[in-house]
C-alpha cells in the first residue's frame, strides 16, 4: 500500500464487498505487535520470563520484514525493544541484589550502552557493549563502591547473557574494570586513548564513541560527552588514527567489478555485509560528526546532520542512505533466514546466491562505501599521509 500510495483497500468475500482496510488500521495493528512485547517486558518478574520474551523478537522481526516499511524504522523498533529488555533485566538484577542484603552506595551512576546499541541500530543477535559511569565520589568511598558494583556487574553481565545478549569477545562490558569508573576516571581514560593511540585503544574508542544512557542518571552520559568533545579538540590528529583503523580493509570489489570473496575456512566464498560494507559508512560518518562537534544518534540522523551543516551534499547523502539501507535489508533478511534454519545469525552472505538485481544493488552499495572511505582519507589524512 505504501509503495503504490494507496490508503484504502476494499475487502471482498466471494465477489461481495464486506469492508474496508485503511493504512491507519494496518499501522495500528503493526504497532500492537511491538506494544504487546513491550507490555510483557515491563510486566516480567523473572529473568526466565525475559528469556522467553527475547525469543519473540525474532518473530516480530520476521513479521516486520514481510511488510513494506523502512528498514531503518524496523531497526529502530528492534533496538527500542532490545533496550527495554536490557533495562528490565537491570532492574530485576538490582532488585534481587538488594533482596540479598546488599545496599547500593549513595552515589549517582549510569549504565550506558555502546556500539550498535548506542546508535539504536541493533539487529537480531547483538552482543554486549556496556559500561558504568559514576559521579566523582571521594577516594575514601572507592572500597564501598567496588564492594557493591564489582559483584553486581558480574551478575548483570551473566543475566544479559542468559536472556540472549552474548558476552562481548573483546570484554567491553561492565565486569571489566576498564569499562567502569568515575567521570574523572573516564576523562583520564579517554585522554590516554587519544594521546597514546595504540591499536587496541583506537579499537576501544570506535566502540565507545557511540555510547548512550541505558538506565540510571543520564546526565552523567551528557557530562561524559562533553569530556569527549574537549579531548578531541585537544587531539585533532586522533581522527587520523580512527581513519587508519578503517583503511586496513576496503570494500570487496575487484577491478572488473566482481565480488572479492573471503578466503578463510570459516567464511570461504562469502563476504561480510558489516565488516566489508556498512562499517565504512558508520565509521566515516561518525568521524565527520565528531569533527563537527554535534550530536546525533543513528547513522541516518548523522547523515542528515552532516547534510544540514554542508559537510555532505544532497546527492551524497541520498547515496549513503541507499547503500546503508541495502546493507541493512540484506543482513536482516540473512539473519532471519539463518534463525529459521536453526543456525546462528551472521553478517556473512554468498553474494552469488542473490538475484542479479540484488547483486548490482550490493555492488553499488560497496562502491558508495568505498567513495566515502576515499573522501575521509583525503579529508582526515591531509598533512599526515
């Protein structure tokens, strides 16, 4: 109906008109699917209930995928549900910890989420990327804070894993001391990353820069955002190291326009829609946004912000959105297909299993990602390369 700009469809039973379905009816029905899940999340009283609800997200994604709608909108819906599941899980773990006789220290704190979760771009099996910010409490309270938050962080990571959010392979989680700390601890940490930009620190920063508050005192996240902006202003050359991290790979297209396939045993004959495609758009757009010193959450919002600030022109912005949507659609469809088969979702696909039209769309998306990578290289590498 959206594709053909139709707002009303007659319902006919054996040649007889029996009613009318409106676009508003369908929008309301689709919203109900999401609202039913959200209602169950808010009413959940156990981790086991959340685990069962988490499995329903796949069914919702499959239903949304079959409808004509923006895949960016679909990803935002999925992200919102993921956030609600994680927030309710946090509440249940905190309640259980208090019931066991543990008392939280009297400080303000915030649990924040990073990576795709921080950009509200979570698909079907996002892993954990989270951290704690505390207010600047006195050193004399450190022992009390650690006594509560160290075991609590372990319980939280375990509970997130149990309901369906795997542990981060790089240990970017609250049970790692590197991802907890007072605001001033984070200030020192971020400064160190930028002043001594070792490869691992640069990798951490690419995950970290997409942080947003999940639960707790959100003003601490705003304060931390200010810390990041000041650190970047002091270390403008750090952008080159972020770029260098992306230059280690390039979109998988050969000179004749054929796909360059993965040769590793695990993914032989495939390509990654994430690591060889969407990551270049996400990372390069983030770099331009950081340089501009403004805030925007999703990559699409960031592209629009760059357009409004004349960093991108209209044509480039539209091409970037189209490329990102192609990567998102193909990845979502592949994840759903694999889950249907009882397999783990993956961002790897066999491009030659796509239709000829889809192959051309994917090739164009890779070309767009490559052009943005080249633009970022020229812009941030000036005077350094």
